[in-house]
C-alpha cells in the first residue's frame, strides 16, 4: 500500500477513536471496539461522529437516557460544528495535516502536553473556590453584549491572515529562543530569558490579583471614555456596530426613563439598576424572572420585546429598553484606527530603537520569581512623572480638569489653531538646521521665577489674558519681523518734523490708544484702553514712511558682528541696559542750581518706558517735592506743581513731557544727545543719564526706541504693558527681556562697557533662530492663534460661568511655586543648571524640566535612538494632534476624534479626582498610589522582557515587514478594526466578572509559572508556555501547506448565529460529562468538577482515552 493511501483515513480513524474513547470512559466496562467495520454509505464527518457517539451513549453504564437526550437535542449543532471544522471538500486536507503532525507523537511532545493538561484538570477539579467561581452565572456571557449581526469573529479573522503560517513560525522561533531553556526544559545559559521573565511577571501579577470596587475596574471607570458615542469618532459614516452598555455588575444596562425603568423591568432596591435574581435573570414587574437578552435575532414567540434587524429590543411604544451603543462611534473603535495609523508610521520599531536610551542601563533586581536584569526606578521618566503628579496635586484639581475638558469640547477649533501654529513653527525650525543654542543655555529655568510671580497674582493673570485677546495683539509678529530683518546702526533717529515724524504725530493725534486720564474719575489703563482706536493707530503708523529708521537689511549669512546684528537684538540689549537702571534729570549748570534734587528720578528706566506704553506713567510719582526746587521755580516765574514745572522745562530741553507721559515722549527724551536749554537768559544743562554699561543712554542704542515705535511694536505691546503696569509689575517684563538678552548673542564679547570691559553675555546663540523666527512671524499664524484662544477662553467664561483662565492659573502656580519646600523624589533639594549655577529653591517645573533635560541627553548621546525618538514623536503628533487651517476657513483637527478622546479622558480623571477629594485622600491617590504604579512598572520583569522580545523581533527586516503587514491586515481596513474593537469590548466586559476572574487568576498563576516542575514524562521540566509554543512550532513546520491553520480558522470563526464551532463541540462534550447531562440549567460547581475529572480521566486512560490513541498511531507506523 502506498504511503499516502496508508494514511488516507488517519483523520477519520483518530477522531472516531477519540469520540468512542470519550464515550467509553463513562461506560464503566472494558469492552474493546472493532474499528474494522463493513463498508457502508458514509455521511458527513459530523454525521458519522454523531452516530458513533449516540450509539455509545445509549449503551452507557450511567445516565444513558440523559446523555442520549442531550445528544439528540444538540445533534444539529454538533453535526454543523464538526462539518464546519472539517467540511467534506476539506477532509483530504485535514487528513494530510494529521499525517504531517504524527511526528509530534513519535517525539513525545504531544504526550507530554496532554499529561500536563491532565494535571491541570485534576488541580482545577480539586480547587473548590475555582469551581464555585466558574459556576457563578448571575450575568450573561460577554459575547451576548454584541449584536450577532456584527459578525464578531476576531480570532477567525486573525487566523484567516494569508501569511499566518509564517507569522506562527517566526513568532514561535523568537519566543522559544527567549525562554531560557532547551527543548527538554533544562536551563540554556546562552539563551535570553525574556519569555521566562515575562511569564514570571505575569505569574506574580495573577497571584496578587484581588477584588476591587466595581467602579474602580478599568472597564467600568473608563466606560465613558471608551464606549460612549461621539460623532467625532466616526466621520466616515461606517456601518454601525451595535453593543449594549454594561453596568457595574457586568449586566446589560437597562435604559432609564424620566419615570424610572421601562416596563417590564423593576428596581425594588432603588440602586438605579434593573433587579436580577441569583441566576442572572431579570426580575420583572409581574414577579417572575426571565432571561431578557439585549440582542435576539432568532424568532422567539415568547419574547417580551420587539426586535429590529440588529436584534435590539424595544417596548411597545418603540423605545429601546437597553442602553445601546454604536461601537463605531466610540473611543474604543477610534483607538483601533489610530493604532493602525501609528503602526503604518513605524512607531513600533521607533519605540524599540529608542528604548535603550530612554530606559537607561540595567541592574540586578529581584522579585518573588528570583533575580533578573531590570531597569532602575531612578530614571528621568519616573522623575518626570513624579514632578507631573505633584504639579497636579492641587485642592481643586477636579474643577480644573473638568473645566479643561469642557473647554476642549467647546473650543476645539481654537486649540487646533494653536497646534497648527506650533507645528508650522516646528517645520520652519527644522528647515533651518544651523539654528541651535549652546549647551549653557538656561532660558526656561531663568524665566520660571517670572512665570511664578505672574501666576501668583490672580488679577495680573487675568489682565495678562485680557491683553492677549485685544485685536491689535494679532499683529505682534509684524513689528518683530521688521526689527529682526533690519540692522540699521546707531543712531537711526528720524528728523524732527520729517516725513516719518510728521506722519506719526498725525496718527497719534487721530487715534489715541487710551482715553485721557481724569483725576476726578481715575480709571486704570485697562478701563481707558480703546481697542479699535489702538488698532487704527497701529495700521496708521505701519503705513508711515520708515526709510529714515529702517534702511539696511540684515545679512543672516554673514557672521554676527557689531555691524551685523538685528535691531531686535539691539532692543534686547537696550532693555537689559535700562532694566532697574535709574534715569534722573539733575541740573549741573549753572552751578548755583546743581544742588537741587533731580527734576525727574525714575528708578527703572525700562520700567518707565513700559509704564508709558501701557498708559500708566504718571511723572508726578517720580518728581521731587516742589519746595526743594524753589530757586528753579522762581527762575521760570512760578509753577503750581513739579509736574507742571517739568512740562514747562522739557520743551526747552528738546523733548516735551506731559504729566501722563506717552511712549513717544519718552523715546524722544531718551534720544536727546544733549539736555540743554535757556531760561530767562540762564543756560541750563542736565547731566545725561547713564545706562548699565556706563554709556550715556542717548548714545547707546536709544535709537532702537524709534525703531520700536515706527515698527508698531509699542502699539502691539500696549495691552501687555498695561496689564503689568496696572499691578506695578512692569519690572517682570524687564526681567524677561534681560533673560532673552543674556542668551541672544552667539558671542560673549559682542558688547562692551564704557570703560572697555566686556559686557556680560552667555553667548548661547539665540540669535541663530532669527531667520526661522522671521519666517514664522511673517506667516502671522502664531499670534492669530493665541488671540483666538484667549478670546475663546473669555467666551467660555461668559457662556459657562467657569473661569478657565483662573483654573489654569492654579495649575501653573502650583507648578512654578518655590515657597513650599518642594524636593525631588529622592529628597533632592537643589539642581545644577547647564551653566553651573545652583538652584536651591525648587519648583515642580524645575524638576520636571531637569528630568526632561536628562532624558533628552540620554537620547542625544545615541544617534539611532535620537532619530527613532524624533520619528516617534512626529508620528504621535501627526496621527493624534495634527491640525489644518485652510484659507478662509476655521482651523480644525484633522481627526477630531483625538480632541474628543482627550476631553473624555480629562473628564474621567476629573471624576476620579473629585472622588478622591471627597474621601480626603487626593494627595495620597495622586502622588503616592499613582507614583507607586509607575515605580512598580519600572521595577518589574515585564518592561525589560518586552524590550528584549521586541528587539529580537526587530532584529530582522523580514520580521518587521511581516509584522507591519499583519498590523495592516488587522487595523488597516474597516473590517479588521471592527473585529478588534468588538474583541476589546468583550474583554472589557470580562474584567467586570471579578468573582470569576480573581480565583481564575490565582489558578492560572500556578499553571503558567515558568519555574514549575510538572513531574510528568516526557518534557516534565519544560514550562507549559514553552511546551505549547514548541508544539505549535513543530506543527506549523510540518504542515507546509497550512491545512491545520485553515482548519483552526474554520473552527474558531463565528457562524452567522454567533456560535463558534470548536466552542460548540467542547460545550456538548462538557454537557455529556456533567452531573445531569440532560440539564439545561447553568453549570453548578459540581458540574464543573465532574467535567474536569472526566476529561482528566480520558487524558490519562490508556484503554479508552487519548493514551490509547498514541498506541494506535504507533501501531499504524
């Protein structure tokens, strides 16, 4: 007989023998079977197997009637399931698959596995708690939460991947080469232990699984985030995927009405949920209990509800009685789409390449499974999380997060505009690769004290945002572009009454920025500010001829030099020179007046300029007492006030000053080369004020004030200057400008003092960004976006009554404050900045930036990791946050689902924070529990094991290409995403079943423990996971045509009625062995114990069980 003919009926023989063996196990006799039957007209394989089983059931020693009754009742389902797994036209393929894997019996691999399974079944049967947990049937199966019309079939879809055989081969190769043991289970010192570590970590997690409050489970607490409908999640309008919502018990949620629950459901205990009995059936208003499935597509005359084409139930009035949700419109489905896009961008491989640098070096660690090579929890990422969590630790966190979520929902267009502007700026920066600051830069750290003081003042904070939403602020970029693109040298002073000056004076007269100050009815600059006139003034000034001020363009290609520095840089230097530098008008000639006090004594020259721009400079606050100036008053013939005296004298000196001096008046005063004049025949000379570098102010960049005026910068700055001046905080702006000045130049010797010394600068090269800055500002997008955002925040306050700006201030203040003794995770009380300075009063933001800098340094020291990290961040932005701003349209996120999901997640965190605050444990929940979760993750075996396995997967381009193709198959098309979303939903429902899941976890911890010795032969030392993988690997290797995978695809694919063929067969087998095979009631603990014991008996029986099959195969060979 030819070899192929010899094995032609192996499949039929083995399956028939298996079914007969299952039946014979319960016969209680030792009758042998004769498999050499006379030829007859065969039916399908399902029919043949049913015939054999049915015949044997009728001869069973015990419960033959119940067993026969059960089989007859399930005949159609059994035959259909078997014939689906092995249809007539595929029997030859299945035969060949069985032939191919016979060697697994020769090798003992199959025997070793079934003998381990026997141990597992006996252990399960002896675990009373597990049996009772499995018997809990007070809730429907998770699959019942989905409409059968959806065609849930994730496993079948996965197995249907055309290259699944290759996937199985490569995956098992990787895992088996990382399990740390050889084929027999002996330690292989040359192998990676990544798989063993991963299973060890899983063992620990399963062993430690405990009951938690239902509201704290991921499935329930994240329900509103992941499984609530929002049209923004499904703009494509795909077909619906109907599911039913679940309550905290894992029961389908009955829809509430204004009057309570719909008929026929009741809520007798007033918990807002439909009552159920101990069997999971709904208690009805009639007093009886019934199973009322949320979905039903089969005709059922006993149904209490009307059903639509999806199986959804509705009452007589047409209203649905359950809370149905279309999964295609949920965050869960949206995440499958986003994940698919991210994998197409190669984020999986970027994560692998970036991991070594981000996670850092390894060290020897230990857990309940023993020592392993893990990552240190002293890591920039954990430090960053520590700082972030402590930043969020504010009393009203829940309110802050709730208002933030509402703002994201209501102002997504404005947020999209900001994201678009930032992305546009980043792209421009990337197009200027030469731009970059030196290692000694500390801009962000140096600005933190300024931000702290702004955030500490609620009124200043509010006025700051008021300034941003003034119409003229939208044009701030234009004057900055003008300044950065010109390098006119000192002095660039336009002629008095010349073309520019005449035009300017006309604009000033026609469009005053502020209403006149009224001493009888004093108002703040904010109250006097005239937005429309301010904008008209700006536009008027920008139209003036400015060639007297701006005539020489910058040469960005030439080296930085005194003759090649932008007017913006010179402005920064001027403001630094004038910051906290006094400006006094002291008479030096004639000598008999030199003993008089200064006419004006401004303690802060830069501050005075800011106050004048902001409409808050009152010279009466900076002049001497009138009695001290009597000789001068007598000379001019009298004066009622010093301010009046100054107003009279200043024109004689060359620049008119009103009591409420305007910025143009200060500009002209500061630019006077000589402060001289003649009064009543007496020549007066005022000592020229000196800047910080020792120069006369008029001779050291004062002309830049004209440039600021002519460019329109004064006008765009006026609201901001008003905001700070109103609260006497103008010095804060001076500090900001000083920080920028210190970092601006690429040289440390560009500026010098009057005595020839070098004026101190860091040489941090902020200047290198000027070409990019000019391009960014020319677009006009950034300031337009900030303007729209600030307007939206104000509108949000008006519409909702919630002050979003104040909520944001609370968060920023907590992040920047240094007055509460905050220290790092390990007690760090100081940090050293990049320029060697030490900061001893730390804020949360200090430590957060320090951690970010350390992580950045790690990445930058690894070029491959740096490129991968940049790609990863780029992919995350493009997929999750990318925005667009078409001409003439409103800005918007390219995929609005991202902002919708973020808002829902933020609102969820708000609810958790509110709950913790009500319990008086917000700080504990946030900074202790959440931080501990981060540290535990870092200290576990899981992280290094996943990294090692991922690196092994990524080591081959073929592996990467195959993985990408598989992910495209699973998530790249709508069908795959639908299956993934439904599978995830079912998994979420499973997690609610803690009464079953927790005991099962504890049991699985013993089964999956990689250190377990099974005490069976052969392969007793081989971990169960490795054993299964080895069996799969060898099966796939021998099944070269993939017939076995095809069979499993058919067996695990859902049928139109929702049933799974393999599940149907196993369920009928289990029914055969239960205490009462004919029963249709839920399984009891005794039923499960009986089933497990009978299966274990069959696995160990060498007369009627599977051991007999091994003998048969060896006999055939």
